């Protein structure tokens, strides 16, 4: 799907107090950013921000950082945050490959991956956010008991992800190919925009939770 460019979006990102556009070197400082020692949880590829904004509103004692590389998409989340002004929510405009330059060792409590780009060509496999290469990055920034939660409607990507968890020598603590009919895993589930759209179209939603 071609992303629609929104004129002025990049400038808004640079000037907005909730957004970091040059976050390199910030690792180890996130508790200072939020002004407390609460857990830090991140969503990589947050899109328009519905998921992470909802979590931040529901859990004021947890800090959330949404990561999105496209200014035109991130703009929608920023506009919503301007209305909500949630003190425990910040955004980063960046490519996820550089995540270890932004978060320090053990600084992140949980990582959410929702409906990530499948990068369908085999030669691009390492770009997938559930590849073993990305799990190596998560291994650095996650606390020892931290976890990665991944949702998608793309079965091929999900099958790949299940295998990559094993190749990365992590373990699956939960796995379902039909989240909305799994009473245990679906309890408290917060839907993304994509999740609601795909579910209404009859697509089953897959979810896994991985730990070291």
C-alpha cells in the first residue's frame, strides 16, 4: 500500500514535545524523560497509534514509547496525543534497525509488534521485525524477564516468526492462530486499526508471546 505524503508532517514531528526525531544517544535516559522509574514498554511500527494510546490511558503507571518511521503516519498519533496529553506516552520517528542506539541494556520491559510489514521476498527476511536478527536486538534492550508480543493476520509471516523464535533460542510462552476465539489470550486484548479491519473481513488473528 502506498503511503500518502502529508505536507508538513516532518516539520510537525521536529517541533512537537512528544516526539523524538533524533533519539540516538538517549539510551539509559528514559526514566529521566518520563520523570519516574515505572516500566518502559515500546511498540515498534505503531502506525496511527490507537493501540499504544489505549494502553497508555489504561495503565498510567507504565511508560510507553511508540516507534514509527513514517512522519505522515505518526502525525495521526501525535494529533491524538495533543488532545489526550498522556504524560506516560512518547513517540520516536526512526527506523527500528537502530533500536539499540536508543534504549540501553535491560531498559525495556516489553515489546509490542502489531501487523508488521511482512517483507515477503526471501532476501528481505532479516528486515522482518520477528527475524532472528531483530530478536538479537531485543535481547539487548529487554529486561531479563521481558517479553515480545506479536500479532498479525499474515499466516506465512506468523509461521516464519514461530520458527525464528526457536532459531533465536527464545521460547514461546503463548501461541494461537485464532486470537479472538482464544479466551485466555484474548482477555484484555486491545485491537489495532488493522486488527479491527482484518477481523471484520473474516481473517483470523495470530498472536505469540516470546521470552528468553
